[in-house]
């Protein structure tokens, strides 16, 4: 069955760190690229980070490059988003998504399975 479950969100002070996790069923993401998107209050959903199935290609939004790191543990069917040096502009609901293909993509239209989102709130 399709399964995309996010965890790790919460409240953190500016300058702090969080690690988000996205666990999927084996059939959901066995050969798929993965991505993270976010949506802040009053804004449209935006791309954050993506990686290819084998993890050899990664993309980051300019706003998070150098602060966020996407990675995966294939044996655990889990993708991570390590978020460091958080600031108030990072406050959003973060969504994990499964790409239709094995490549990394910055476009939401390439993703066919989505988690329900996890709230990240950064206090200044």
C-alpha cells in the first residue's frame, strides 16, 4: 500500500536545528527520487530539496542551500531533511513527496505521492 509518513517537526529557536524524517513503504519508493516541499502561511507551496533514487544528484532551493541537507537510507526506506541555522522564514508545513521517476526534480508536478505534512515553527 502507498505509505508516506513524515515526522520530526516541531518548535525550535532561531539558529537551532531539526531533522525531518520521511518513511515510505517499500513498494511506494523502491526506485523513486524523493523531494521536500514547504508551504508558509499566506504563500504557495515551494520546492526545498530533492535527491535521485541512488542519491547521486541533489537539488536545493537557494533559500536553504548551505543550511539544509537531504539524504536517504535505502535500507530503511527513509529520507531525511537535516535543517540547520533555522530562521523565522523557515516556518512552514513541510511535505515529503515521492517522484514518479528515479531522477531528482524541483517541480511538484513530477511527484505523485505526498505525505500529510509536518509543522516546523521557528521562534525568533
